[in-house]
C-alpha cells in the first residue's frame, strides 16, 4: 500500500474510533460548531477594530484581550479541577451567548467602549472552556491511541473551523455587517451547550503514584495556592517544562500572526476587509490538511517528535516571505502555518494528558493556556515594533528563525520522551480484564507501568492457602493451577488473573496457586490494585462480580 493510502486508512480508523464513541462525538461536534462561530467572530472584530482606528487598534485590542485571558485562565482552570467539567463547559457557552447578543446590540448604537468591554468579558468567560474540554477528554476514552485520535479529531475540526469561520465571516461581512457575525457566534454557543449537556464521562481515579508525582497535598489549600499548583507541577516536571517552553516559543509567532495577517491583507495585498477572512481561510485549509496528517500518525505515538516538527513548521517558513515577497508566497506561508498547527496542538494536548495526574489536569492546562496566551500577547505587541524597525518581511524572517532554533537544544530529550511514553507491554493484558477495562486510558496506562515481572518455574508455588494476600497477579505467559484443600479448582492461562479475593475482602488467601509450566507473571501491589479498582464504580462492581463468582465455584 502507498504512503498516501496508508495515511488515508489510518485517518479513517482514527475518525471511526472517535465518532463511534458517543461522548467523543458530542464533544467534538460541540467544539466544531463553537469554533466556527469563534473564528468568524474574531475575524469580524478585527475588521471592526481596524475601522475604529487602523492596525494600531487591532494590535492594542489583541494585546489587551490576550493579557486578560492569560490573567484569568489559571483561576478559571482551578475551577475546572474543583467542579464538574461538563457543567463548566455548558455555563461558559451560555454566558458568552448572552454577552455576544449584548455586544451586537451595542454595535448598532455605536457604543464603541461598551462593545470592547463586552467583548473582553466574553473572552474572560471563555477562559475555562479549553482547560475543561482538554481535561474532560481522558475520561471519555479507554486507550492511549484513542486519546491521540480524539485530540487529532478535535484539532482537525478546529482546522476546519479555521477555514469555514473566516470564510463565512468574509461572506457575511461582504453581504451584511459585523453584528450579524456576532449573533451567529452566539447561536453556535447554544449548539455547543446542548450537545455537551448529554455527555456522561467516566469517574476519574487518583492513584498513589499520581499523588506522589503531584507533590504533597495540603488539606483544603487556599484558592491562590491551589491555582499555583498547576504552574509548580510544570516547573518540577522536566518533560512538561520543556514542552511548555517550546509551545510558548511557537505562540509568539501565533500572536504576531494576529497583527501581520491584517497588515498583509490591507497594505501588502490591498484586499481590504474580506481579504483578512480569505487569508485566514488559506491557513484554515492548511490546518485541515495538517489535521488529517496528525490523525494518520495517531497510531505511531511519536508525540514529542511530531510536536517539535510542528513548532519548526510554524516558524521557519516565514523566511520565504522575506526572500520572495508576493501574494503567492504569502498564501504558501499561511498554508504551511496551518499545516503545522494541528501537529503542535494534537501532540501537545496528548503529551500533557498523559504526563499529568487527573486531579491537576485542569490547572496544568490552565497554566499552559495562560503562558501561551501571554506569549501570544508578546508576539502581538512585538510585531508592530519590529515592522516599524525593519519592515514586515524581515520582521517575519527574524522571528521565524529565532523560534525554529529553539527546537535544536531539546531534540535529544524529545526523542527520549517518545521512547518513555510507548505503551507498556502490560497495558493490553490489563485492558482485557473486565475490572480494569472501565478505567480511563491515562489511569490504565499508569497502572500498567507499575506492574513488576515475576518468573515462576514449573512446579513453583506463587502463594499457599492461608497466606497473607498482598499482591494481584496477571499471567503474561504460562499456566497456573488454582487449588483448595488439595483439590484442583481451575487452570488459569495467559491473559488470566488471580489473587484478587484476599485483597478485596481483606482476608487470607482462600486457595493455593502454583505454576504448571515455566510461567511469567505480572504483579500489582495491594495498594496500587485497590486504589485503581475501588476508585472507579464500574471497576469495583466488575471486581466484586468476579470475586462472588469464584467464591461460589470454590
């Protein structure tokens, strides 16, 4: 099969994986509708701000909006870890709906200051949305590949929104006015709220390993201290720190883009207001292709490496505009930036979801979002200064080369991270056991990394009836006889498990276990096993059913 054929097949598998999962389907359709409206709104507000005061007002509004979002996101993300993530998503949608309807009304009355205030409030009320959605996804999937596919689908739909939203804004602006675009965005928030309201996430599990990695817990910490935990966790975690710093380097270019795309459309290409939407649509088409590329690579699980390539492609191609300034090169660069965007977003989100304990997930995403938006604001503020000093072409080239160079020192650690994140061998066995299958994929993967291998020769005893039970066993290879009072009860084969009764009922071993042939076991310590199984309602019910069945058969 050709490379293209393989990519298309893998993309189809990823999309089917996501859209056969009802919860993932609903959250992705909600996100897609909301984002289409958002990009139409962002384009329309940029055009409206340009009409108010030119590129200076566009840049000032972009900086103020980004700084507000960067300031409020860590606090909003703390609520994500305190409250129901679904409730936060719905509330964020409904409040923004009301604010945009009011902003549209203020525009009709030429209340410029009121419009800016309402638009700023809408941005602030949207700050919990992305952290909540990113933190919710791991509770909707069952396998690491499914999580990557879910992020890939989200990014692909986001790429579609990059294209459809600005193009729709250009069409609406050419035929109606900015107020209509704002009302359209309000309608998409209603769509999103209705879809998300029907989602039923899994109950998360927090293991001892999660708690140890997250750091010491203080009873009922203050809100500010709780908010800072996301930032401190990133600072302590070398891999997360590296990934977030590279993300921030890339978002400097993304912030600069908010200014230079308007300048290109009005000054360089003389396309006027609709041209902003058309150029953003080119970026959206590239992002759509990049989304399919990211989906096709989901099963390969080269998260860190693909993320690094995304950062490079988001920056270095800007040199093309400096060397050959023209309409064609501007379109080419926008398409490449779009292609790179899903490579950054998909792999960045999956990396954070797999490296962060669930109890901190909202705050870690909030810290990331705040840092990324802060550096976007830096890029938006820096771009007009650079353009005034060296011109648009060389400002883009210098920025692109500087950001691209940031990847080189991190290359070795990125490759090492991919190696360490490969799915552990025990994961497939755990996933096939009913008491573990309900666990979220990130929890199941961390559980698989805590098993230890135990080799037992033929005839060797694993434990004897009456022993203290402190370990749960899975059979990786071989056969194990389970006997009681000298009578054979059953023979367990590869993929089976035993030893759960003593752990769940806190009693001595009710039977003996011995290897019939040379056998390799995977052992889970009692504390790890109990935290995983009893921390999830469905897992605990499945475990109790197994225990009851085995006790009756004894």
